[in-house]
C-alpha cells in the first residue's frame, strides 16, 4: 500500500547526497580560500576577525592564523584607521567596494600597500552582519611607480639645467 510518503531508503539516499554535496562545496571553498595568494579575510560588523587565510598570515608576517586573529579588530592591521572606516562606510552604502587602496601594517611594523575588494555579509533580517574581502599586495607596483616618478623628476631637472 502506498502512503504517498517517501520510503526511509529514499530519505537516507537524499540525506547522503545532500551531505556529500555539502562536503564537496566545503572542500572547494577551503581549497579556494587557502590556495589564494591574496589575503582573504572575514570579519564581523564591528571588525573583529572571523577568519583569515594563510596568505594573510604570510603577507602580514604572522606565525599562524591564531596570532593574526588574536589582534581582534581588522582596524589594527590598517596603517590609517580611517581607511578601515571608509572601507566599512562604502560597503554599508553600496554593499561592496572594489579596488580600494589602503596600507596595512605588518607584524614587524613595515607597510604593505594593498588593493582591496570586499562585500557585505548579510544576516537573516537583511542587515549587514559582517564583511568579507580580498586584499592584493601591490607594494612592488607602488614602489616601481615611485621610482619611476623620482627618475622622471631627476631627468627633468637635468634636462632643464642642460
């Protein structure tokens, strides 16, 4: 007699399929998150770190993710706290930010020039509960631009004297 209710075997198969799909999705996410050579970070709305990838740890000069997470707020890695505030305001206003320039302080105090893109993490009540972002190290590019400008000024002076 058919009751119109799925059998336990079907329910078990469906549950197994969902679990397999979930594990596959988690594995792909972790692979992307940990494999990226750019910093990836997730924070709560107040800036407290939720998660960072290994590239963030390496680029900022920390020994492990826990040391970086123990800083608490993401604003502590910004050279200028106003950059964190602008990053937040832009995401709060637009839901995302793209190619935002900021400098980060490494553990040893040196600076890392970064290009940030990020977006809001939304909660159940359609309110922003956090931020996630990617920061690309552009220090070498900025140093090259600075050197180019310096050489240009030097050549201009030499040319004007000649």
